């Protein structure tokens, strides 16, 4: 299930190289072009980031560029709203995995969660899980890992707990805080609540709101086992990210 060994890591004594292994190096802007995607892949290899996180249009390109390296290919699905039909999400996930995705970050149906339609939320995740684990084999030779983005900034604490519980029940490998496109990103408090809810059964990814090296360590101490950011180079270099995912 991805970065398995760091699920209980408290963040103490993490080196720069060690921190890089927590990071999904991310480029999800609508204006991202092929030059930017190629640069993202080159940086991920240079700095030793865990993965590149990209939109599905670029999955085959990234898989080809990163072939033979340790860097994984992570693709977002149903991004950024999560409001499309489950079948559409599953189709995108299947496409991504067939074209080389090692990991899928899907956006939960947030409106269904807010409406209390928990069976729809679970079914939505389960369909994507099936697309990741059916006949689709990731480029690594393993079934694709599934992270579920629950968009914590739009949920109450009770809904965060419920969303994490449902994600686990539906077969998710990770729960993830945020798309980075809503009102705010990850907070230490939400990460800690997510970790308390899932225990050691799943990873927790903090995305958005990680601006500094200290922020990254605080998220890890709270229970994050992966970090999503477009500013990974600045973070491991001790600089502050001004804005962005």
C-alpha cells in the first residue's frame, strides 16, 4: 500500500532526503503544459520525491518518462469537485491505470456526504476501487493504490470521521485531506483526526496548506504519511511557498 513503512512515523529526525520520500510532487493547474509536466518528472527524479501527481491526460507521458526510476505516477480522478457519476470516475481510473498510473487520488462525492447519502459515497469509492484492482495492472506490476480525497475544509469533524470510515470500508489505501482547490488545505488538527480514525489501517495524505519544512514535519507528526504539494523543492530547501497547492 505505497509508502507502507512510514504509516506510524512521528516525523522526528527526518532528513531532507527522507522528507522528499513523503512528497507527491504535484502539477494540477489547468494551464500546465507538456514542458511543465516534463520538468515535474525531471525534478521528481532529481530530488527523490515519492511520486508525481498529475491529471490523467499526462499519465502515459509521465509513465514513459519515469520508466526505470523509483518515482511513482499518481493520477487524480474526479478532480477537483468529485461531483460526477461514479461510472465516470471508474472509467477515468481504469484509463489511468491502463496507461501507467501506480496510484489514484479520487475525489469523494462531497455533496452526497453532506446530504447524508452514505451508501452513495461508499458505492462511488467502491467502483473506483474495483477499477484499480480488476484487470487493470499498474506499471509497477501491482494493483493501483487508491487514495480518497475527502475535502476536510468542507466537512464537520463528525463528517470527517464518517468519510474516513466509509473510505476504509470501500477499500481505500489512503485518505487525503484536500484537493487544494477549495477554501483551504490540510490542517494539523484534521490530519490528527484522520489518523485517529483510520489507525494503522490506512495512510493519511496531507495536501494543501503545507508551506514550509516545519509545516511538513508538523503534518507528519500529526499522522500524515504522504504530503501533496507543488512546492516540494522549496519545502525541502527550507524556503516558504507563497501560494498554490
